[in-house]
C-alpha cells in the first residue's frame, strides 16, 4: 500500500482505492485505514444478512436496493466508511458507482478488530448522513443486533434484540433474526 501523506478527500481516496491491487480500506479524517481479514463466522453472518435484506426488500415490494460490502458511504469531506451491507431507495445506481449517496440502512457485523469503531466513531459518523434511518450493529457471538433508529424529531432510539424480527420503517422491511444468524453449532 503506497498511501499519500497529506489528508485525503473522499474523492482522492476513491481514486486511490481503485488503483490498489488488493485490500479493503476506509478513510477516517483524511487518513487511510486498512481493514483486517474476516473470520468465518463474520463472513457467514454477512452472507445471511445479504440474503435476508434482499428477501425483505422483495417481500415488502419497496423501491429499494441492497448493496454488499464494497459500497462506500461518504460521512464528510475527509471520512468514508465501507459498511458490511446497506440499503438505499430510489433509482438504481450507475454501474460504475462506488459511493452510495443516500443510504437508508447501514449494517456493520462486529469483529474483534472493528468493534470499538463500530460502536463509536461509526455510530456518530453514519448519523451525520441525513438520509440514514437505521444503523444495525450485528454481533455474531451473542447472536444479537443493536438497532439505532433515527426518529422523526431527529433523536436516536436504540433497541437491543436477540429474538424476533427487526422492523425497519422506513422503508417498511421486516427481517427475522433467525434469518441472519447461522444455526448454533453443537460442541
């Protein structure tokens, strides 16, 4: 990785990322941050989350779209995150899009290397995006979800769920937690 030394803008960061032969990165206050390799459970939960969100969109019949990791959310001029999954509504993005300009739902799957950022700077950062209604933090170990939701008055409500379903309104999705987590392994 041959990273520039000056604080980067999101546009410079996207250009730089497109030229890297491998690796995943985020931009935090102008600095490039590499992302660690993912454990099997993390990948399994991300995969199941993708299927569950796509299914929920289809069942609800809403004009929304799912994006897996690789999509970028601009937080500010010098910060951009790559969530594990997101949903946006409206017209489909052009094929060459990297940034999703108006996500309505963003999801992060906790891992040992990301947990602190996911519950700290990303919580604060994602809610700087005016379109964002839901930030889901999925914990594969506890098989639970922390659901942060922007209310009509602009305040953020936090729910902790370990069973039942996520109700994501807007846009009107229902996602059963059993769809997200793989069956418990017998030890």
